[in-house]
């Protein structure tokens, strides 16, 4: 039995078999696999055989009646080959003995057969040669297509160095029931972690040297807050213990879900405003929160729309997508649309960014929009047009300097003028706010407060820039901690500046969906929180179980803490959500 520790992106307890995806293999050795991949390669082969058989059977059924039966015999011959135990066994043995991927094994074993057939001078064997070529090509197509390969993940826990957000979206779209993810890559606030949470996939991140361990048989994945780890080769006792923990979790989730559509009011009657963070029009969870029970959308991450597109989306396309995403929200609900926040870990397949040594300190967010004003203007036009239909607010990402607000607003004014000239209606009083992600905004909070309508604290980036610790890092992952008192003090400075000038302030980073962090934010006086939909029931359950006045008293103690451990210990005591 071996325990490997990491950080949780989404809580859960899962017991099951793994699929190990060793995507660190160098290109030249791409056909080679480690011993622990033998089983998954064999399973891949099984899946490919099954898939080839069912597609041929489908073809046969579809053609029956249209084509004479004897002409369909060719399909039967191929089906026989796909079920031929000798051919299949040969491929399996090849995988095992030579440690090769399934597709390489199919290719090499087929070539061996073709070589043998060639030596026999008979028309029957010429036909056999063509059949086996055809069948093996069909198998290779399946094995080499990502989509089909995803099927292997059904019901499995994926063990990988890293997985990209778009791949996770694809897996979701294909309705693959991925039970969990264990990855080497760190970063609980990375975009893949945010997505895993939205898709409710228990995910453990930042596991060191992931491929140095024996991933055989069933494993236990525990991504609950008290003990985020994975257990390899668990014994019976451990399996029993975790089965009980799973049942307890399920009971707790049921209780929490009962709060999904209830108001977010503390025991002593203080109303907290909850909003959703959304990225695209896909529905990510099955027990969706009723949209009328939240205040609106606190963060629409528009970059996901750009990332899923194959070119910069036109004004009309954006308008269409925004309408689609927001169709369940009423005209009264507040909708904050963040302008394109691209760069660093968010890239576009159709646009080559400058290569930079430190992309996180480079051309990101609003900086990209200034460099690409045409693209910015198209987005502003679409957002303004939508403001005629919904209660839309505009938010600029990665603001660093005061004059950036002026510059963005003057481009916005130009776009407004254009629309006026074209007689296109929009909300003349549209509110404009900024993300607080860069420490310079904290240090100049009062000046910024006078220029904007609202602040939205992007605690994910604010943490990384205050602490100079990469939010994706495996090496300094422990330093990246939003509970660092420096981050809390930064949030307090923004809150005070906002209060002084009568401006609104919310938090839309991952802190807003984390129960302990919510206790801290409430104590600082933040009453507007925006989070992924899957966090809403839990945060509502928390809010409904606390006394606001008690938290206010906590503020001074919290802000006096010298390190994140002290902060977390203090907060833990206050978490009274359902257990
Ligand atoms: C943040 O930085 O906290 C934030 C909400 O923006 P993103 O996670 O998209 O960078
Ligand atoms: Mg950010």
C-alpha cells in the first residue's frame, strides 16, 4: 500500500481502476509503453475491436435489402477476422512481449501476416491479404483517433502528467463517465482545475513523479479536504474504510444539495449575494441550480468561447452565443461580461502569441486587447448590443495601471459612438468594472475606486502576483496559497477603498467557492461572491449555518495572523456546514 499526496481540485472519494496515460514519452519512443500500460493497451485493443465490429454490423444492417446478400459476404469475412482468436492473441502477445502500443502491435502483427500470405501463390490468399489490410486499417483508424480512445476512460480514474481544458471538455461532450483524475501538474486554480470542478470530477493535482509508481489494480482516490491523496494497492481494510467514507460523503452531498435552491441568508438574517462563474453554453452538471435563486452571473469568462472557436468569433456569432449562454437569466439579474482574457495558459489555436519568457507577466488580458484593438472593438460591440436586452456590465481583466482604465473606456466610447451613428440601441448607463488581479491595483485602490463602477477580485491571479508564485507550478505549489494573510490584507484594502467611494466589490476567483475562504471573505465584509455552479449548494449550506456577527468579530484575528496555516486553523473552527 502506498499513499501519494496532492491537492484537491474537486472533492470526492472514488475507488476504482485506472487508465495511465503516459504522455511524457518522447516522440521517437512513442510506440513504447511502460509495463504498467500493458493492461490499458490491451483494453484499448478490445475497445477498438468492439467498435470495429459494431460499425461493420451497422453497415451490414444498413445495406441489407439494398445490396444482394452474397455481396455482403465480404463484411462477414471482415467480421470473422475481427473475432479471430489467433489474430487477436497474436496482437496481445506482441503488446506484452515487446512493450508496444496497441496500434503499433496491430500494424506489426498485420505486416507479419501479410508477409506470410505473399509467400503463398494463391488467389484466395490475395483476397485474404486485402481483407486483413482493410480490417487492420479500420482498427488503426479507431486506435489513433482521440475520440474513440476516450472511451477507454469510461468508468476509470485517469492518471496523467497533465490534461488540457479542451480535452476535458471533449471527454465531457462525448459523455464519457470519467470517475477521477490524478495528475502531476499542480495548480488548484488552473483552468483545468476550474473545469474539473465544474464537471464534478474528483481531481488530485500536483502528485510528484507520477510515473514512478505501480498503478496496478484498483486504487482509492480521496480528494476530500482533510486528506487529499491517492492510495495504490489498498488492502481490504482500507477499501472498507473508504467505502464507508464514500457513503458518508454521499449523505453529506444529499444534505448540501437540499440547499441548492434556497436563499443564501445567514442564521442571523444577513443576505449574501451569490453569482455564477460561467464559461460557455454547455451544461456541466446534472443537478443544476435554478438560475432564479442566484443574483446573476458574476463572471462570464468569454475566452472559453474564443478558445473553442476555430477563428475569432464575429460580432453576430458572439451575440448569438451570449444570448444562448444567458437565456435562463432574467432581465433583472446582473450579468458581468469579462472582455477577452487570453494569454499565458489560455491560448487560441488560430492565433500565434508572441513567445515570451514569462507569459504570465506578458501580453495577457487587457494588454492583448490593446494590441489587437479591432478584436476588442468587435467584442465591445457585441456586449453593448446585448446590454439592450439584459442587465449587462463590462469588466476588464488584468488591469495594472490607472491609464489602462481610461484607454479601455475611450475605446468603449468610440464603439458607443459607432453604434449611435448606426442607430443600434444599447444601455447608455452600462456599468464598467475591473478585475483586481495585479497588486498595483491594490496599492492604488482608492484611485481606481474613483474611476470604476465595481471591483471584482480575481483571487486566483491576485494570489499568484502578490506571492510571486505561479498558479500552475508543481515546484512552488505550496507557496501559492490564497489563505496567505498578505492576500487577505490585499482584499481588505480593496474593500475599504470600495466602501469609501461607494463602489461595489465582489470576489470571483476560486476563493469564492471554497467554504473556508468564504468565512474569511464574509468576515472582511465581502457579501458578493461568484463561483462555479457546482459550488453553489455547498456555499449556500455554509451561509445558512453561520452567524454573520460572529464572523465580523473574526476579522481582526484573521488579519493579524502571520502565516496561512494560522489563518486556515482559525477558519476551520468556523466551518459549521453540514457534516
Ligand atoms: C482570477 O484570476 O481569479 C480569475 C477569476 O480569472 P481567471 O481564473 O480566469 O484567470
Ligand atoms: Mg485571472
